């Protein structure tokens, strides 16, 4: 799991190595963690909340990459991809589509989903289990596909 101390240690190492992209990415991540702490009235964040911050940053970078690709800005795409790869180091191992399907099938059976109207029940149970391990869009697609085949 990730913790703020590990990120700070990685930042110090990046500073020693003069890795500017890594330094700026980790500084921004620590800044976002600090902002989340401030939003919680200075309460230190637990690993789950830090993971939320990392996931939010990863999603922001993915959206930026898509926007820059549409705008034909390959220089900015490369920069965002470099920063994204650094952030991905702080996420748990990403699940394959088959693993997501297996987890979704278990939850579908557990809640007794009968149709698409039960998707919300399934998603509310599944998302906390897969937090940080797969994108919400991919999870939603898998659940929709499985429920439609019921």
C-alpha cells in the first residue's frame, strides 16, 4: 500500500537524481494530498484516502491525454503519459478484464441482480472492492455486459 512517507522518500530520491518530471509529479501529488487533509480539517489521510487522491490524479491525466490527442498535441501527450506512468506506480496492480468479470459475477449473485435496474446495487458493492485496481468505466462496462446477459 501507499503512504505519504513513501511518496516523500521517492521525492527525495528524485531530487538527488535530478529527475525533473518525477519531482514535479510527486510534488503535485503531495500538494493534492495536503489539500485533501485541509479539506478534512487537518486530519491525516489514511491509505484509502491517499489512494483516492492518486486515483483522481490518474483519471485527470488520462482525460488530459485524450484531450491532447484530439487536439493533436503530441508533445503534451508525451508529458502527460510520463507523469501518468509515475502515478501508476502508487496504484495497486491493475486487474484484467477476466478478473473484473469474476468479481462482478460474485457480486451479481450475492445481491441477486435480475436486470439492468439492479446495476446500482451491484456497482455500490463492487466499486469499494476494486477501488484503484480498475477504472470505473471498465467496471461499469463489465457489469452492464453481465447484467444484460441475465
